C-alpha cells in the first residue's frame, strides 16, 4: 500500500519549505510544498470567488415532466480549484424541495493505472521506473446528495435559487452589511403577488419577476414564480344549534357558514302507533319509537282515555294508572305520541345553499318545536409570504379561525405580502406590502407633490377666509375652484360636460383616445428599422481598426450561454391607457321638493390596467435545431397556437411550427385573455 507523507496543516502556519544545503530531499517535503501552495491559492480564491460558485456556463434546463435536469458545460470554483465539468443530465423527483450540488471525489493515479507515469528519461538509470503518483479530482453534479455543495434549489420541479455570480464574493458580506445597515430589507421593483386557480384543494400564488435586497444581498427574479397554497379547509364543529320549526317553512339557514357537512340533526316527531294491551292490569305498554317526549292522546274505538287519570308517560311506555280506565287485555288501542328522532339525510332533509332543507317525502318536526343541528363549517386563514436572503420565497401559514389573526414572518426576511383565504374558496385576497425603496427621483416627486399640496392648502385657506369675511356684494366677478369636487359647478346646466381628474386636480373637456400602431411602407421609405429603434438611413464606416491583440478577454465571463435559440417578439412590449367614465348623481337641499332626477355628471379617472390587452405578436426565431418539428410555445404558462408567416411551415401537431434547414422560422400568436400586466415569460421548445 502506497503511503503519501504530508505533515502540513493550516494551523502550523507554514509559509514555505526552506531547503538546507547538503541535506537529502524528502518526499514529504515535496508534498508539503504543493499543499502550502494549494492552501494559499484557496485562501485567495475564496476571497475573490467564494466557494462553490459558477465561473462559466452551468445553465440549468428542466424538462416538461419535471423529472430530468440538464446542466450545460461549466467551470465551477470549489475547494480552491476551478473544475471543468461536462454537460450532465440528472434524474429528479419533481415534487417537494430538492437540491442539486457539486461533489468532488479525489483518486490516486499510479503507474499501474497509466504506464505513461513511468520515467521517460531515456539513457538514465531511472528510465522506465515508477515515480510519483498523481492526484485526480473528479467533479460531478449530484441530485439530493447531502454531502455535495448545494448550487441549485428546486421546489416541485421549479428552480428557486442558484448560486450568486462570483463577482468579488469575498467582499459581498461587507457590502451586504453596509447596504442592510443603511437601507434594511427593501424591494426595488416588481414581485407583486396575485392568485390563480389550481385544483379543489389548492390555489396558486404567482409572484411577479422583480428585484429586492434582503440582508444586503441582491435577489433577482427574471420570471414569475408559482407557489401552491393550500385552501382554507380547516373546520370547526357546532354542536346542537337550535332552530324552531314553523309549519310550511322548509329552509332554515345555519348560523355559521360555509357549511362542510351536517353531522347530525335531531327533531321532535309526532307519530301514531297501534299498541296491544297487556293481559295484566296496571302494567305499562312499550312504545315502538324512542326516546319518547310526550303522549298526545290514547284512544280505543270511541273511547278517549284521560292523561294523568287513566295513563301517564313513564320512560318510553304508556303506564296505566291503577284504578283508572284502561283497555281490556289483548285488545288494541291507538297512541299518538312524540319522540326525538335522528333525522335521515337525503330522506328527511338535505344541505342546500348553506341551509337545512326538509324534504317533502320525509318526516318533519312538530310545529312550534325545536330541532338541533350538529355540523362542521369552514374557517378562514391568513398567510404571509416573504423573501429570504437565499432568494427563496416562503410562506407562513396562519391559524384558522372565524376572524383569523395575521401570522408573523421570521426575522431578517423581506415580507412581500399577506394572503386572506376565505373559507373553502378560490377568491383569495392578496395584500402586497410593497416595501419599496424610493429613488432620489421618486423622493423629488414626493417633495413636489408636498409643495403643491401646501400651495393648494394655502389657496383653500385664503378662499375660505374670503367666503366668511368679505361681504357678498363684493364677491361679484371673483371665482375660485380647486377642482377636487363639484360644489361650485353648475351641473344642472344642459351644456355642462366638464370632467375632473381628482388625483391631479385638473379640469378638462372630454377626450377620445385612439392608439394607432406605427406602420412603415418599407418599399417607399429608406429608414433603417431595428428591433426597437427606427433611424434615418446611414452608412457604416470603420473609424478605428485594431487588427492585432495582445491578449484575449471574455467579454461576459460570469454569464456565458451555450448555443441557445434566439426569439424576437414584435412588439416586445406594449403600453396603453384605459379610461372609464363614472356617473355621479348630485343631490342638495332642494332634493326634498324637486321631483325630477338631477343631471348626472361624468368623471373620467385613469385606471391601473390589471391585464394585458389581447393582440397579435409577430415572432422571428433562429438558432433551433435544423428541421426541428412540433415547436410549441406558452405565454405566461398558457398554451398558445402558432400561425406560420412568410415561407415558414407549420409543425405536425396543431398550433406548432417547424424550423427550416437553418433552424429558423417566423410566425405569429395572439396574447391570451386575462394575462396580468408586467414582465411575462414567453417560452418556445419542441418535444422529440
């Protein structure tokens, strides 16, 4: 067994090996020189890069079934060295939280494994003899291995976080601490949340793309993230809720809603039974349905027996009183009595629209008596979602209750919003916290608004003073209006058609807006049309030509992408304004005697548009595999149909495209309805 002697440990603080003349060189000293150099390199590398960070490549692709992950060729810094890793495909579960990490295994290579390690010095005594062995590093991507250095985190097959770019990673804690001390946790842009339906037990919380700083570390989300949220399905039991039955009324609303199910319903039912009298005088006869509440009457033919004199209720029996009148033994008599019945669901009653509904063919309670209902009803819940310094968006589920309290988020996180989950409902309400940091431009805008508010307040004060202090006859010809209400407008005038913008305090006439897309006749125009820019015609000239270079430099060293397809959308973004006309009826002191309806005044308000408008988008794509078929697309996760343009060919499957021999195609699609505004992901791929 080969032994490698190495006495170096970091705590010994060795800087170098000092060779002494006349002494023999030890094999351990050679190993120690390498260990000292590697340790020094690792210390420097950890400051510059940080352990376990991707230098180049390392893009991650997850297939449609969420069961396979492909990682492109990459260079990763780990354990003081930069490792070259080829393209790797891993199997994952696609459910729950998973990790993908890098693990480096070290093996020794000897001359027995590789004869190339034998001494190649021809003509010397050592020729062909074994020398030093080699230590080989084997880096491998591993899925769900706790011994690997975590690089990516997945949740239900979706990428949550990846290692941060390695720019001066060793200095990041210092910069992050400074940022956090001065500004705390804050949102730069985006990351608004909204709800999409999912299934019977869950809804989907969609958190928009955006940027934030948590504990001073930058967190960027390039595409929206979807998180499954359990609905508020916890229940509470109500025992024996009492209602009074009224003859002719079949529906009775329950106090607590929404109702999950009725566990039990008991009521007092009146029935008639024919009983055979026992042969022994003064004994009791048992009634068939129990428990008995009361005996209404006892008759035998034309004879009616008296309660308390002839008989009495004893437990669940007709107890005949001694010395009273009673039927002869062995004869039959009729008893009308009341007992407590556990009602049968779907026969006597059913739950309908949160109410107990008594069915026509079943038993019903006695008029004026009470019935008791035991049932379960759903409770509401409040949740809080937040962003961690590692870039994960997590949820804190609150306590279910009729009036649920708000849960507290953990410390040192950025709370993004709160969810109110109504009982057993998809109509979840999202309250976005918007902990946004204000830029200097926004602070300047706030200052301008404050100055305008102070000015308007001063005008109002002067106006109010003039109203109360100046004689009425001296106000002729003077008119002031701050355009915040209609108090000074003659809204009854037939030609009154002005509009107010209360937010900006502006009066304006009605306007009609029409948005027209720019159309260019390329055959009759000599303008240059770029992807997002139109310029006049020009001629390119070389001003500086440097045909020699002293060294090569990677222009984009930290985000190097492989051979990826390129997709251009026209238009790539859209802007428009929607206005709504709000009617308002003005009433005043004369409303008590004026019989005709007042003229309504129109108010136009700008609205925040929550959804992208439906329109066609043209696609120019290149970089796909030549002649690749069945290229599909989704818009924010919604399937869209692709229509070929120009000479492009549609795919074999409906709504798909086929690339040409150069991997190109052009098509168009229509933006689906009810897609939220903001940054949205458009995805193209093909399935072999």
